[in-house]
C-alpha cells in the first residue's frame, strides 16, 4: 500500500496510482491505517459538495470508532474531530463559518500590506549583512505567523511560540499532540486577556460575535484560522520563491524576464498547492466513487495537487495555468478556504519584498537538492538556502 506521505514528495506517484486504481486510490496514512486518496477533479468536487453523503465530522471515521487508530495517533491533530467549523456540516457549519467570513471581511488590506512589508524588511535586516539566508526557516515560515498573530493581538514572541507548536502539529509525528496542546495554551492566554480588555483585533471580534457560543467555540475558531493560514501561506511563499529562483521562465524575472510574481503565484497553486493533501471526508453510507466501492465510515483524503493535474482538466500545457484560477488549491464546496485574498496579499508582498531587497539573489545549492519538510499533507521545501551580494542589497528606504 502506498504511504500518503510519499505522494507529497514524489508527484510522479499520481500517475502510478492512476494506472493502478483510477482516480480514487487506497493509500496508507500510518501503518495499518488506510484511506481513499481522491485524485480526480470531478470526484473531488463531488465529495466536497455533497455533505449529506460525505461528512466532515471525523466522529464518523470507522477506523477510529473500532480502535484501529489510537487516541494518541500522530494523525490526531489533523484528523480527529474538534468542536469547530472544520468538523461540522449543514446548518451548524454555516453558523460557525460566519464569524470566519466576517473576520476576513473586516481585515484592513492596506494596513495588512504595510504591516507585512515592514515585517519582511525587518526579517531581511536580520540576515542581510551575511549575504546568505534560508528563505524558509528565516523568512517564509515566519512572515505568515507574525502577520496572523498581529491580526489576533499576539506579540512577536508569542507568534514565534505558535510557529514552533504548529510545525509539530502539521508534521503528524510523535510530537504533534504536544504541539497541539501548546498551540491551544497560547491562544487561551490571549483569549483570557481580551475578555478582560477588548481591543481592535480578531480575538475581540470573535468574542463579540453572536454566532459563537462561549469561550470554547471562540478558541476553536482561532485555532482554525491561525493553523490553516500559517501552514498554507508559508508553503505558498516558499514554493513561489523556489519557482522564481529555479525555473528559467521565472528566474528571468529577476533580470527583466517576461513572467512575474502573479504568474508564479498562480502556477504554484496549480502544481504545488499549499495543501497537497487535505483531510478528510467520511462516507455516511456505502457508495461508489470513481469506480471504487466506498464503505460507510471510510476516510477520503482530498488530493488537491493530484486533482489539479487530472489529465481530464490539465493537458500538461504550462500556459493553461497563467491567470487561470480554476484550480482546487483552496478546495471547494461549503468548506472552501475563507481567506484566499489575504493569503495572496501576504504571499505576494513577501515574495516581492525579497526580490526587491535581495539583489543578485540565487540558490546556494542545486535545485535537485531541495527536499520537502516531512508531512503527509504539504510539500513545503524544508529549506531554501540562498546567496546574494551584500554590496547589491536593494534600496531599503
């Protein structure tokens, strides 16, 4: 059985799995725990839009009910049920979704862009004199957390603590449960502070929102918005920088080429979306999907990257991706990502600022040496080592 984690590090496996299974393949989440990887574009739309058949509520997961998946599994923080918008369907989902949509709508995009640019410049100031840096660990992984933490009223130190906790959570390894506990502990602290004194931030808006009933729902809404926004935006920044530094069509942009940042952003969403695989839907009855018999309680993983490369919608022509936003990088249906606009703002600002300030920017290793951070869900580069000429550092005024 193919491990799900292998699909994030070797996209060629999609073709192999399609030859063996079709557009819905049986894969292994961890030893002894299987699930269906949905790789077809239309099949993915089917399971995301039919919530009365494919539930988001992980309490329907048969392997967990039967004890095959232990309570301390590393899959827990990403796949176990939580009392929040992610684990709800129907009217309950719509109630819990409204605070997120209202929160995103309330973001001052001009203020956010200025704040993100300032954060980027400060981070670059920290390594500019060296003439070298890791644009993942020292840049792409830090910016989204600082930006999102700022929206919720957290300071820089708290943002870095959250980042460390989330790295463990998304790794789905032995330390994922501990990372999850630390993550919620930090958010509980700011929640308590805002109950004592409200401020102009999303924590206070969530506390005042009529659709959220009590501190537990407020906390879980914060968990969803911060965890989803951090990992996905980090990966989008890192993959866009990687593309612009390694692909001749985009690398030329650093020296006056024709394809720019927006083109790179769109291509990444097609080829290396922020979430390669997204957990999960659970079949509410025996059914059929993509020629496979799906049993009640089976878990189905959304193969977002695989669906984008479905030969029925993508013929391999790279020009199809330029300006085309019919990809499934943000999923689809009721649980579609609520924040693609601020995510694009943060990513575009981070990429443009790095390209502007770090003149003569180039990879410090061969592109083939870049490997993804271990995770069954994302394929963010583990590092992006670069050199640049300190004598040519861009205008920092």
